[in-house]
């Protein structure tokens, strides 16, 4: 199975690298200390601290593996500089129902709609890719159709 590239902005890659560093250098040591402390209390079969620490250790190790894979397969998003066509990495201002919304199109792993970052794989993201400045884009979702006007591309 071919490795899937992880589309990231430079900022997104840095966040993943920072999280990975904290998990490997700090959290891993903290959890080992907690496990050792719990072991020193004796009977592990009824030791809730030990069970919780082992569960947290499994989560941390899983997250480390996930982050290492994402960083290893990262492909940086570079804006193509074309301010007339929507592409990954650009920020788009859209007009809809008399309101304006602003989205930055990012890779799926970096998406955070509450912060205005939408995935290139989302319904809106897919519909916007390739749209020209001033064009209308219709997004069909389970909630119905929404029409957007591409007001600006940065």
C-alpha cells in the first residue's frame, strides 16, 4: 500500500514537531515515573493508579507513532501565487447570504473549522478548489445547497 502524503503548512508541520518533542522528551518520562511509583505501592491487580498510568502510556506511545508517521510523510503546502484561482494553502473570502466568511484551505490533518481552517477534502474545500475569483460555487451538503461567491483569494 503506497504511503499517503500528509499535506501541511509550515506552521502545521512545526506544531506537529513541537508536540512530538514534548511527548518524547517530557510526557514519556513523566508517565514512566508514575508507573514506577505505582509499582512501588505493591499489588498491581487492585492498583488504579498503575492501570491509569499504563493506559495513558499506551495512548502517548500511539500518538508518538502517529506523529512520527505524519512528520515523515509531510508534504509542505506551497501557495502557487495565483490570486485568481483557489488552491490549497490560500485564504479565501466568501460571500453567502449577505455575510462574509473567510477560510484557509489546508490539509485534513491541520483542519480546524472553528479557527477558519478547512480541509481540502471537506465538502466546502473540495468545491472551492479550482474556483476562480468572482465565481459562484455551490456546495451540496446534507443540510442542503449553499451558494458562495469567491470574493477574494489571498
